[in-house]
């Protein structure tokens, strides 16, 4: 009986930890969604015509968006390099720098 109570208590604590929203994950997912909506729904924000697309900065923006989606959906890799790459430390500066350079 006591063993089943311990198992149930641990299960409840795990579910509660997974249900707790992470501010960084939510912010990253919202930022990635905003970039997606801006690029897909308003492509003229990126370039006036097809020949004036700033490809280098667009790649920077889209990489940041992709990294933010990966982190926002809760994927945490075991590899240290990928853990840093798919974190807000890498995603947010890429989104900000890409957006600023496209806007200028």
C-alpha cells in the first residue's frame, strides 16, 4: 500500500512539473510565431520585390526563429553544443539582429 502511494505521489509531481509553464519557452515560441506570421503574411516587410531580398539576414532571422521553435516546444538535447544552440541564448540574438538588419 505504501509503495503505491509513493508511486502515485511521484507521478503527480512529474505531471505537475511538466504542466508548469516555462517563461523562456513560452516567450521563444511566441517570438518564433510572430516571425513566422510576419514573414508569411507580410512578405513585403522583408523585401519590396523578389530581387531585393537580403538573403544573409533573412537566413539569420529564420535560423533564430527555428531555434526558438525548438526550444519553445520543449526539446532539450543532451549534446552540450546543441543545448546552447537550441536555447534563447542563441535564438533571441539571431531574431533581433536579423530583424534589425532587414529593417535597416
